[in-house]
């Protein structure tokens, strides 16, 4: 039993086959589906993996969940879900599942929240038949009729099909077929309709009533992390560290350039300050051997 994935529903389209026929498909997209936590038999009593998808601002994450994501060394995720797995299909924290987790022709089960319809009557909600349009049926065309029994038991049983809130409930559609997958863009094309509106989250996993294909990847379709042997760090953690290192190098370079410019300015200012007094002294003190000019009197005659 393998883990499933959490995908976002983009909408419906169609896929053309080689013989010219087109198949209606629902397009699902994976948004960084990573393993956030692993449940083991000794500590938790069952074996499962917790997956997280979707980006979210850190300000919108509660403090306990921030610690939970920090422990796994992953970026906070918007949607979390657990999938039971067998011991031989257990994953590691930080691994990312890609669209190659499923193969073309495989059957899957899709689970999601159906679209809400609001308050609906019994004809729309439970497929009741309407009343007659004539012969005395004046105000009971779409009424559900009587709901109770005789005086014994004298009540309406719970679960009676009546008018009420319709939709917005968790629903599962089984035995849907995978038409095609695109690992580069993270797309999964599933034949038929899937419950939920556009933009809704869908839990997709292997069909429980169909045999798993032999070419399906085990334990899962995992993206190559590219981490050196012995590091144990996920690709996401490495990207964050590389970005921090690049920012640190750029910041150090800017500081160095600023200090060099500041030092050059100080040296120029010091050179100017040293040259200014000498020029002032040379302009004020006359050279030796030169006689001072004779001062002229008020009547224009020079004094002896």
C-alpha cells in the first residue's frame, strides 16, 4: 500500500487519443507535495506519512505548526493530509512526490469536498418525483408529502429524506483511470469528473479495488534531491541555504565596496587638509631678500 498525493483541481479538459477519439479529463496539479512527518508503529501505533502542499505566509501559521514544520525542515504548507502505508513503502521526511507517482492506465480513488448547493428541495436533493400539475394539486407540486407514521411510533425517524443543505460534503469517487501525467509541470490527467470546485484540494491514491500496475514506482515517485551522501538534507533546505549564502556573499561585497569608497574619500580629504596649510603659509610669508613695497601716503607721495 503506497502513499497518495494531495493535488489541486484546475478544471476539466479533453485528451485526444491516437485513433482520434477524445476523452474528458480532470486536470490536477501538484504544488510541492512533500513529506512533513512519518508515523511509525513503535511511537504512534500505526504506519503512515503526512504530506503537505501549497505555499502559505509564515504569519498565517500558528506557533505549534511553525514548530512542526521547523522540525521537518520544510517550508510551511497550506494543506496537510495523512496516508496509511505499508512498512516497505515508508518515506523519509523532506522527500517530494512528483506526478510520476502514477502511471498511464492506472486506476485511482479521488476524494474531495463536493461543491455546495445551498438549501435544496427533495426533487433536486433526493431525485423525488414531482406531484401532478392539475386536478386539485394547487400548492403541492414539489412537496415531499407525509414524513411520519401512525401514532405508533409517532415520530419522524432520523435520516428521513427531506429538504435541507445539499453539497459541501466529503465524497469519494472510485476506479478513475489515469490518462496521462506530466512530471515537468506537475500535471495529472484523470478520466471523468472529480468532486470539488476549481481550486479545491483532492486526495488521490491507488484504487483499493484494482490491482496496482507492475511498473508503478515503489515506494513512490520521488524527485531526485541531489544531496551529497551523508548530508540527509532535502533539496528545499539546500536551496534555502544556497540563497542565504548568496545573499551573504553579496552583502559582504557591498560592505567591502562601501568601506573602500569610504577609505578613498578619507584619504583624499586628508591629502587636501595637508596641502591647504602649506599653500596658506607660502602665500602669506614673503621670500627672503625681497623688500616690502613702499606704502603710499594720502597725497600720493611715497615716504622715504
